[in-house]
């Protein structure tokens, strides 16, 4: 009988603590909303200057790009036809994507165009002998790291070198 009364009082105590916790979390929510209102109202007073500063930053970057293109003696179209941009999409995004300009250079009109790697040198076909040596080197490293057995290495080597 005594233990039944104790369980009931523990349940009531937990319920009261939980109710106070909910009230406390509501007070925190109202305080956060109040701070948000104060912050946004303060920000609204300076919205004109924020927009003006953003437009000035965009204008200065456009002027910098214009000066650089003129210094190199190129137009914007010539700059975008550079091998760096071939096969790639150029995207200029402002205000988190609210204003976006996409230029797609992936459709090449020249079927004989040479691909260029990231370092700027044209890609070349690999000599078969060099490819075989490179693959044998990779197999030897796998054997050293004990990722393949010696029998697997010998079979792969025979397949590479032929009959």
C-alpha cells in the first residue's frame, strides 16, 4: 500500500516538472522571437545602405572585369571561348541565386578540338609500352601492400605482356 502511494507521488512530481519545462521552453521561444523582431527592425533601418553597398560591390567587380578584358585586348565572348571554359558551364550567381546568369560552353562546334587538361597542356595519347609499364608498376605496388597474391600478379602480368 505504501509503495503504491509512492509511485503516484513520483508520477505527479514528474508531471509537474515536465509542465514547468514546457513553460520555460515557451518563455525561451518568446524571448528568441522578441530578439528577432528587434534585430530585423534594426536591420530595416539600414536596408537602403545594405542594398546600395551590394550594388556598388557588383558594379566594382563588373568594372574590374571590364578593365582586365580591355587590358588583354579581348571581348567577353573571346574570353569565354578560351580553352579553360571549353566543355564547362559558367554561372554567375548573385544574392544567393536570386539573380543567375548561366553560359553553357559544353556544345563544341569544332569536332577536331583538342582537349586540354587543368594544367593547360593538350591531352595526348599514351604510348602502349608506357601504359604497360604503368600497369605493371601498379600491380607491383598491390603485391607489396599484400592486396593481391603473387599468383594473381603473375596471371595479370601474363595477360598484359601477352603470349
